């Protein structure tokens, strides 16, 4: 089917961002924590797959990983900086735990009748490098993202005297820079020597292009999440 990858990538933006807001609507703060664990682990598995879309090669995992930035922005906006940083720490802990669990599988000797050990080994053989690279990039860019979000928020509130305004600015201003940090640090650490440099450059360019688009597209979902929180507060007060 022509343009299947392009259609799937675009659709995944709305599915993943909408899924995060649905988790928040159903489970509140715990839903954001749960989504952070899901998306950070899933992204590090998806990123092993290279696809061709929009005329360039790119790894999967970019869109679902972008939802982790939306998760910390929702947490920052509704629950504050402390809870947003807790979300980042949870993502780091989830990555470390999954690395240890997945690598422990290879300590076992498969039975003669086993048919899954070899393909699973193939999938997860590169997991330590990919996930450690992702772990480092995630920690650096997410810590920056939370800091930048609240720095921009403090600046806009002092300048204009309104705490609620300029949500779009703190969302995009923090995320666009942190995504650049993420895409450069992760791809250089994870894929240098694995893919040709020409492919890595394409991954960097297209990966950041996806993040720029997702940074813009996640803004309505952040407004939506804030409205859900405000509506819940209104109902609680009645």
C-alpha cells in the first residue's frame, strides 16, 4: 500500500498522545506514571526497526518517545516541578530495570524443543547499548525539559502577571530544544558504527523533524489535559 508508513506515523501521533490523555483521564497522576513506563520501554524496542517514510530512512520509536515529553509537561502543568521530576526518575528506573530483566533471559540454556530463544536473542542483543544510550539521552533531555518548562513559565508569569497564559510557549519552548538534545545524543551513542554515517545523518534530520512536528501537535493535548484537571477540580468542589 503506497504511503502506508507515512499514514501509520501520522496516525500514531494522535493514538499515542490521545492514549496518554486517556490514561490521565482514567487514572489521574498514576496514569501519567504508568504511561511513562510504557512509552520509555516500548520506544527502546521500536527504535531497533528502521523504516522508510517521507523519502528518508528513520527509526521507529520517535513518536511514542515524544509522548514522554508530553507526560512530563502535563505533570509540570498540573502537579508541579517535583512531580514532573519524579516522572523522569520513574522513566530512568523503568529503563534500568528492563535492561537487567531482559539480559537475565540469556543466562538460561534453552531446551532442545525451544523455538523462541534465538529470535528473542536477535531482538534484544543490541538492547543494552540502545537502552543505555536512550537512558542517558532521556535523563539529560527530560531533566532539561522540566527545568526549561518551569523557567519559561516563571518568566512569562513575571512579565505578564498571568499564571495560566502562554502554555503553548512553555510547552514548545522547552520541548523543541530538549528533543534536539535527545535526538543528537541518543542516535550518536546508539548507532555510530552500526549504520553508515549517511543513514545516521538521515535519522538525525528526519528524527528531529518528527519531534518538531510532534512538539507542535502535542500542544492541544496538553490544553485538553489541563481542562480535564480543571473540570475534575470543579466537580470536586461542588
